[in-house]
């Protein structure tokens, strides 16, 4: 006769130090197993026969069995075998073996994207937690693409011998259309001005203004688009404090609520250069984007179209970055390929308590790189001399990025290699300030590759 396991009786009233020693177990029985043998289950449980056994050991055995992820349920019972002998029976419910899984209803998103979110593995016991994560992952994928009305269900079809087939049924529904974008915290620019700088915009009157929501585009708007827009107008402390997506699933409409902090608008203050030796300060000053008050034609046209006057003297983050990159290119064209130009923005308060930024370029020039040799490999049909005739860089020259690019374009223009040829890339080769230009060309499709190896101390 089976009775509830008595070893745990009264355990709740005892402290950890006063756990009593239980009776010895003479036999261990297993009931309910199909795929796993009784020996495997008994071995995993780890209960020693003919040894006193308490409730804590029974709990550890049950935990160990659940840890195999092969069972949906495990229970332990005491069995009276007669003649004063006691048995311990493990009553188990095995998880079904997953034969295969399929996906149905996928139309607007690639099946591969959906399959990548599925965490269950065929040929193993069905992991129900992984099944739940798979459903949540697919649902999250559709939400990120704007299909907030999508419904995902996992249907389990039992097969003989405790096997199961899982079908992920997907009702995609319609994509959510953004009806409105609400912005809180903006004082300098209106909601319309901010929305016009975003890739995710509300639906409009015209057919091309569908207002389709895309989570990836919205993330780029919040991380890059809006900070760049404000930074180009001097608000370099701009932050997106909070964003919320409110969805009406019944009507397929959504509202984006943004909370932002514009910060202060900074004007340009002083400028200086430090660390330059090979380049004169007067030459570097030519790349400084705020050197004068002149305005390019493009900026004038943009201002006229937007009907917004140009505020001279306001810091522009994009112009500052462009000037820094132009200075780096100038160093590279003169052979200083490893020169470092570090832009410094120092926030301060100018006259009349106006927020101001003092700008500085910290330069580490290093030594110019000299081309040591030029190697050409991989040309099975085209002669080496034919390729060398297109080069405008030769050994002994100071490295120049412009001439390197021109050489690469000339080789590509021969028409002998599959276009586009991969652009050159740098590779250190020795400890001396020399460079090895290595061109790898091939006459087979997609085999043409230009590789440049450069070395600096």
C-alpha cells in the first residue's frame, strides 16, 4: 500500500540543525517512465539504498530530476513493502519528445527572421520554458516591425509514443499606423519641426504618408537623428528622456509620446591648436569651420526653403566634425597616416552669461610613412606590368591617400576584374616608418581585391 511519504512529517517545525535521521530505504521504484529507463532515473536521483534518508535528500533528488528537463512532474511516495521494509517510489510524468516544429501564417516578414526567434530543438524533450520564450520572441519581432495586432500561438499535436509536433500559428494582422507624435519639453522647436527630422512620421493626407511604424527607425531617430538635428543648432546637451508607444489594437493606430530636454544653445568661442609640428598653425586654421561668417550657397538655399534665418556664431556639431575629418585627410595625404586629431569641446560661459564652447584640436602627428615596395598577387591572366602601369604611387614615395585611391580606381577602370573592387585597407608590416602596398587582383568573378599593408613605428 502506498502512503504519503512520511519522512517529511514535522520537518517544518524543526530547525536546520535538528533535522532527524529518517528510516532506511530498501527499494526504489519508478512509475510513469516511457523513454527513460528506471536505472537512469534512480541514478539521477542519487538516493542510497539501505541508508537512513531524510526529507532534505528527497527534495534534492526531486530537484535533480527536474534539472534534467525531461519531466513535467515528479512526485515521491513511501511504499510499505511488508516485513518492515520500506520502498521509495518516484512517480514521473515525462515531457513529450519534440519531433519537429513548423511556422504558419508568415507573409510580411521573412520566415528566416521568425525561425531565428524559435528556441526549441527537434529531437529533444519539449522545453516548455523555451517554447514560451519562442512565442514571446516572435511576438517581439512583429512588434518591432510595427505589427502590434499580431497574435502568436503554439499548438501542440500529440503523436504516438509520447511524441509531439509544435505548430506556431501567426495571425499577422495589420501594421500599426502612427496617427500622432507628441513631444514634451520642447521650447525652441515645434513638434512639427522635430517630426520633420524623423524617419518615423504620422500618416498624412497623401498616399505615400502611410505612417508605418518601424521600431529600428524610431531607435535611430532617438539615438542619432534628433541629437544630430539639435547638435547642428548648438544644442549639444540635447537628450531624449523618455519615449512611449501607445497602441489602439482595435483600430490599428499608434501614438508616440516623446519627452526631451533641449538644453542650452551654445555659441562658438575661442579656438586653438596644440601638438602640431609638421603642419603650420595657419595651414590647420584653413580647416576650422567657424573661421569667418561666410555662409555657403547650400546653407542659404536650405534656410530659404525652411524659412528659417541663419544664426551666425552658433555652434554646429556637423560642421565641426567635417572640419576635423578634413584635417585628418590632409595629414593622410601628406603621409601621416597614423596622425591623431582629437577634437576638444570645452563648455563655458561667455560674456553676458551666454553659453559658449571653446574649441581645440589636439594633434599627434607621428612620422610620415614611406612606401617600401608594391606587391601584386592573384593576377592569373593579367600581366603584372599592365597593372603597375595604372599605379600613381611608387616605392620611395611618401604615402598619399589620394594617390592610393586614384591607383585603386585606375585598376578598377581596366575592366578586367569584377566590380566593385574592394577598397584598400591598412596592415602593419614592420617596425620602420615604411609601407608595403599589396594589391590582390583576380580574373574570376568577385575575386578582385585591393589590399594595402602599411607600417608605422
